[in-house]
């Protein structure tokens, strides 16, 4: 039991690879959001009434990309170094995301009458 080999090493490698891919995806999302914020030609192509929505969406993508990058980094390095602090933080982030998704699903389920009108209004 002293040396951890075999299945444990394989699972550790899978967790590392999975979180490394998430980390790369987060960096890609960050790069796209920075490109959206600093590309003036793309910004000038938007309609005047949609410019506040353009910046809101760009900043939202920036925050999501930063969170994905941080979570992927914590999971990747925590699995590689077997750091209980990093893995605990990784678990806490995943737990908060899961609770948020459940709350959003319940909210959408009970607010089902107003959702189509909100979508129609935002498309117009």
C-alpha cells in the first residue's frame, strides 16, 4: 500500500489531462473576450443601440473565461502535485457551480411563463 501505482496513477493522469484541457479552453475564451473588447472594427460594426449589450456580453465572456481558467488550473495542478488545498478549492468551485446550476434550473422551471417574453424582447 506504500506505493501508489496502477489504477491510481492512471486516474490521476486522467484528472490532470481533463483539467489541462479545461485550462486551455479557459485561456481560449479569455483570448476571444480580449479580442472582442479591443477590436475596434468589430465594435464599429455593431448597431448603436446594441453597443451596451456588446460590452456586457464581452465582459461576461471575460469573467467566464477567467473562472474556467482558474478552475482548470486548480484541478490540473492539484492533481499533478496531489495538493489537498488546491483540490479542495477545485471541489469548492465545482460545488458552487453545481448549486448555481440547480438554482438556475429551479428558477427557470417556476418562471416558465415569463421566459418566452424575455427572449422575444431581447431578440427585438
